[in-house]
């Protein structure tokens, strides 16, 4: 074998030998990614504070939609306009004059996220279209699995998206639920007396945003409230 070829083979083999025998550099153990806690929002109402934990992992679109309204100060000055004992407390759209505020585009339904409408959970209120929810929400006063997702055949089977839960202030919710109700404004019934005002809303750890400068502009499409309690 020619001398120059032996020299070439030796030069190729040498790096391989080094690579096979050299120890890999020591590396630090991988640090697990930090677990991001679900955000919490406090509603400061005329009846007391209500703190919600939002399930950003299960209902990301609904939570992002809700937080958008919170950060914009949208909920300041709105009321809980619908109270049905043994069923739900609903609010998030109407002012104290029971005029709707203008909302953003509806959020797609996430009712098939595996969460159930149990007592204390918070869900997106919507109309007949499963994807018509905007700013309105309701708190379940009882376990009501009739409002859970069953299938995508119709608006009735789609159910209602649970996106959070009351973790503090459920006694305030129960106090609101115990208020007398009557017809008022555009509603034939279920409006509590006195009206319960959301004075401000903020993400825990953040300052409450300023209230919006304009109110009571009718929404192009007003979402219908959650379904009425069926007769037994």
C-alpha cells in the first residue's frame, strides 16, 4: 500500500478513536418546567368579594376571553341580573340600568373539556348557538350535570363551558341567591333586589383596571341567558 494512503488512513482513524474514548462533558440535570398556576380573579361586588380560580389548562379560550374583559375593566359597573335559587346566579353584561354593553366577538365553545357544572363552578352563558358566548357567565348553585356536554348534535346537547370555580366567597354567592327577585327592565322575572353590582374585577396580584369610559351601548347580538330550569 502506498505510503501516502497509509498516512491518510491514519489521519481519518485518529479522530474516530478520540471520539470513541473521550468522555462526554458533564451536564447539569434537566430542570423541570415551572408549573403555571391557574389565574385567579376577584370580583368586588356590592354584596362582598368573590374569588374565582380559572381553569386555563382545560378552557384556554374561555379563560383568555374572560381575562380580556377583566383587563379592560369591562365588568366594573355591570350587575348580576339573573338569580334563580337552587339553580344559578348570572351576570357580566348589563349595567345597573339593565342596558347591555358592547362585547367582543363570541368565543368558541369548550364545553367538551371534561369539566362538569357542579356547585360553585363558573360557566360561559350563551344563546342557542354553542359558540355564542361573550362576556356573560353564571355560577352554579347546585350540581347540575344537565348543563354538561353530551354531544355536538345540537345546542341542547353541547352543554355549557365550565372555565373556573369559586374558591372564596361562595357565601356571598349564596347571599345573592337569597335576594328577592322580580321583573325589571327587559326581564320578565329573576332580577334581584337590590341589584348586585360588580364594582371592579381584577386578577389576583394585579391592580384593578379602570372602568370603561362608555357604557350602555347595546350589543349587536345579545346572548340569551343560560337555559331555564326544566320542570320536574
